[in-house]
């Protein structure tokens, strides 16, 4: 049988390092017709199975599954190559470059004595709109997110008159008792007080914790790109065995975070969130992520331990189900083509029902950590944003003279094509309290 996303049972089965998994896969996909079946993301059961086998045992190859995947690829050679549609989502090569350089800056934003950093990338030409980047909700360290957004921003700012605004949310004061809805409420008020003129395009990546911003920021939104929403579950999830299993997993992560054991978090999550072509690629990502955890700030670990581990899929789902449908033009809900069917693909489909007119898209050769997986996945995300911005630009009024207060965010004296460090930047005072 097929679901609304074109998934068969072989697409949706839970993959675990056990001989029963291989036997069940053979039962659900016994021949070419089943192995060739493509879902809405363009992925086949064999592609999903083979990608999992590369890191199926604690981020290491699950050799029995690798052998089985290789055997099936030999029987069905048409499946050997992963047919990527990423080229359709890449930036058009003939797009006119607006400038040979962009501006990068970092501003210190004061929250009642606590400083947070607002990282900014913008085209040298006067920006027409702002791309607001929110990434909280992920267990990936800040430097992983920042590096990926830097790559996307540099591609986009050379083709569009835009300004990227990325707040280092882990710097914000948040206790373990603060609810997700209260945190989002405070953050929304703060973002609307930023000294930046022009409309927003929202770019969210982090499980979906920031998606309620679609409603509170709606008056200024002209588009949104929502990536890998994974925490919007059906009503039956609350109180189910699946919720208990997820809670136990979160508690394990909580223990790792409390002792700042990034190496243990890496082993626990990497094979679930990252796609790799081969074992060597997975090892490279593992080393990269471990180094990032070793260099993570105390604020990152505090944010993971305090609010993040207490914000559950059940809480987010309840918040979203209480909201009325809202139509935000130029909205794309995108997820990794090889991401988990139950948590990512179906969560994204539920969100689409709350956002009438939103389209679904897929990042090929990706699970959920597009930021970590490499340049190809980052180009795919940039390509999706490029297409969205073209639609937005077609309906924007003629560019106006930039507001003088924008200088509070992007200092006019900042050097072009230079990276502002997290310790540097101009100052701007905006209250965090509601």
C-alpha cells in the first residue's frame, strides 16, 4: 500500500542493526517493482536501505546490510546510481551577479546585560528584504550552522539584493522552566524590534521548534523556507510507546550534554541525521562534528541542558494544532529525501496542511543535517531559496532608499568579504523582556 507521500512499507520500515531488519526488508521489497518504487522525494527503498547500511551500526558500516545492498544492486543495476534531482534546485549559472562582493558583520545585541550576537550578510547593493535565519532546536553546534548559512548567504547575496540576519539564540537567557510557546513569544517580540526595515523571508532549520513564528511574524513575512520539520506529530503520539521511547532517548542526550560529551552525542545521532556516500565520508563528518562539540561554548551546553531538552515533540505538536491555518505566500517546506519517513516526511506533510499554498520540496542525497553533509546539500538549499526569492522579487515594490537605522545592524565601516568574529561587532540595545 502507498501513503500520501508515495511511501510503501519498505520505505517506512524502521531500520535497526539486526538480522531481522534485513529479513523484513527482503519480505517487503522482494523484487524490482518494489525496489524501484519511488516516493514523492524520488527515493527508492533500496536507496534508503543502502544509505542506512553505510552507517547503520553506531555510525559505522553495518556489514551484513552493506553486503545485501551490494547484492541487490548487482541484481538491479538501474538502482546503482542515485538519480539526484539536485541540479534542478541549484542556482542558475547564468544569473546576473549583482556584485563581486558582499558585506559581513556581527553586531552585539544587549538583553538586559546579556549579550547575544547577530550575524549579518548582505549584498553591496541596497537590500530589498531580509532573510531571517532561526536554527534553534538542533543538537548541532553553532559553528556548524553558521558555516552552512555562510555558504548559502554568499551564493544568494551575489544574486539577490538581500540581507541575512542570523541570531545566535544559544546566547539568550532561558531557564529549564520556560515553555516553548513563551520562548517563541519573547523571541518574536524581540525580532520585530530589531532596527531593520523591510519585509522578512523566514529560513528555519532545527526540527520545527521555530515554525510557530510563521503566525507571529506573518505581517512582515513575504516567504519562508522551512527545513526538516520533524517534531509535528499526530494526536495519538502523546502518551504512546513512541513518545516514551523518544523521552528516554532525550534523557540519554541530557546526560551527555550535562557532562559535555560531544563524542557520545555524535555517535548517538550522526547515523540518523546525516547521509554519506561511503564509510570514509561518515568518518570525516564524525571527526568534524566532534571537533565542533569540543569547541562549543558553555552557552551552547546550557541551552541544550536547560530549555532544549524539555521542549518535546508533544509540546510543539499541541502548540501547532491550536493554531488556525495561515497563508504565507512563497512558502516551501523542504526535507531530506532520505530523512526518516515518520518523523520528518509526515511531520512536514502535517505542517503543509496548516499552511495552505505551501509547496513541498526535497533535498536529494540528504537526511536531516544538510548543514553537515556537504557542499552539494548546501547548494540545494541555496537553490530552493533562490527560486523562492525570485518569486518574492517579482511582487516587491521598487527598491526604496535604505533606512538610516540599518547602520545599527550593519556598520558602514565593516570590511567587505571579511569574516567578523563572534567577539567583535557593533553594539545595539534591544530588550529581551516582553
